C-alpha cells in the first residue's frame, strides 16, 4: 500500500470542500495511506511587493521541505508543470508508488511555490492552464489520485 502525503499551504475553510476531501480520502484508503500536512500561509503586507512575496514563499518553502517524508517521490503542483490525461497520471503515480512507496504532492499558496521547492521535486504537475483556488485544488487532487488508483486497479470508475 502506497503512502501519500499531501502538503498544502493554507487551510480548508469551507465545509463543503472539507466534505469532498473527506469523501475522496475515505475512498483512497483502500489503495493508500493518506496524510495531510497543512502549512500556515505567510502573511504578506503588500501584495504588490514582489520581494515581500518572495520572502513569504521562502519561509513557506522551509516548512514544506521539512514536511516531505524522507525518500518520498515529490510532485509540485504548479501552472507551468506538465499536463497528463488520467491514464498518464495513473502510470506516474503507480511507478512512484512502486519505486519508493511514498509520494508527496505539494500545493502552494495563492502565490504558488518557491522555485527551491519546485527544483527539489521529481515532477512539476499542472492540472490545467486555468488557475484554481488552492482550496479547490485539494479536492481536484484527491479526486485525481482516487481516479489514478482505480485505473491501476482496473476498476471502471475512471470511464
């Protein structure tokens, strides 16, 4: 059974999003052990100050990198990442689960992820060229992981 760690900057606030994540987490439990690590988003005094944003991303990066389980394959979710269809993502998840048994997936704040975090990752993954709120991205990620494992198990859910 694979060990999945979802590292997210920020917290889920809306009940309906928490419910959706909970449902997919429950479904995933037959295929993988899933842990969530929530990292507090750093305060930014001036949203127009790129150096202030960079400073916040670096503070978050320290916390993210410290939260990654040792030996885990690492996937950064970022807009400039590579896009896959469901079967392609399932193959990647399956390969990583076979190689290390541990996979860490990282969702940044509304300002994204530090380049340092992205460089540490084995894969940069994009779900779309569109931008999604990072809270909603958690639901999308959990669903995609569940879909990946059903594909790997030969189930019909993904059709």
